[in-house]
C-alpha cells in the first residue's frame, strides 16, 4: 500500500483567514479568542480527512523577507499590524499543533511561502507527492505532477484543487511562469506594482508568445508602443519583481511518517476551550466526505 502525500499548510494564511471569518466570541475559559486556531485547524482536518497525508507540516516565516524589502521598499508595506487577539493565538500555535503530532516549521529569514515550496520539493525529490494548503495564489508556481495546491475557497468550505492544467486554465500560462506573470501583472496584496499599463490578459499573452519575462523584454520592439515602452523603461524593476515573486530555496529535512495523535490533540483542544473540537478529535480520524 502506497503512503499518502505530505501535507504542508500555510499557517499564516489559514490563521488570518479564520481570524476574520469566525467571530471573536469563540473563546477559551479565560475569554481569549481562539477563533483563528479553531478555524485554521478545522481547515487542516478537512484536508486530512480527504487526503490521508503521511505527515503534516505547519509552515511559518518572516512577515516580509529582508531581501524582498531591499528589492522593493513597498513590499508588504501596507499590511496592518497583527491584532493583539490574533497575536495571543499565534503564540500558542506551536504547542497546540505539535500536540497533534504535526511538525511546526519556521524560518527567521524567509517567508512561509518559501518553506512550503521547500517541503514540497524535498518530498517530490524523494519520490513522494505533496499537497500545499494555502489561500495564496503565488503558490500556483509549485504545481507539478508531484505537487498539488489546495487553494482555500472564499466564503464556503473546502478547497479548489490546482494542478498544472488548472494553472493554465486560470492564468493561461504554465506554473513555472507564475513569477513572471506576477511581475508583469503586479500583486496589490504584496505591494508589487507590476508593469504600468500591463494587466492580466496582456501579461499572459506576452508570456505565451515569448515564454518568460526576460524574453518578452528582449522582444519589446515587436509589441505595441505602449507595451514596448513599459517593458523597456521598467526592465530592471520588473526583474526585481520577478525575483520577489519567486520562491527561494530553503534547506529542510523531509519529515518522517507521523500519524495524527488524536488523543493528545483532543486534550490540547479541550485545554483551550474548544469542547466540540475536542469531542470530534477524541473519536479519531473522520471519514472523507
């Protein structure tokens, strides 16, 4: 019987989504909100029930990698500070999720995205398959025959399965060209401006015809004047944007097989006032829907 995939989840993405999606009236015995912890955990458990991973890794990282800020000072510049109610929960994630038997990984220099890509790569290189659970479309660049992105749906339960064919369907380009696409189109959520006057459709068209950002810049004279001048006049900064959007290598160790410790997880949930979750966990793994 073959082993299941490695499940690596984007802890910051899931925690923030759950924090703003669930009411802060969900509290522990001392009235501390636990909505982010509960919501993020439920998302992981949903993926666990569907895919039966061989191990689970929670990935954390620096809010804004220094090298990315050095390339562009506006990177993540408009993001607000973490609310204190979320910070309290954030500080308890390691102890809480390690009680489940899950690995909790953190990078002090790079971001959670980089760690997610690194764990997926080390798993694929070892002959396994990986699932990346996230709400960040930047991770589409990781989709391959061995790596699938589980993109968290907005406003409803569950995930969208994103493989290479799905990336092409959504963006019109292969996964490897996603950083080039982000550089051209821009990414307001990350503070990446993109090429002036070049939107999503033009960016995809350029990459389909030329294959990469660099090749599109070299062939700028073939484009309409507006597009040509945007590529030529912003060549250096566009290269920087691509570097910012490209996941960086991180040395990680492939996690060993580790089943979820349902009894320990139940106790951890109960200690934070999550009684219904504790009862579910005490019953063991849930059947897939």
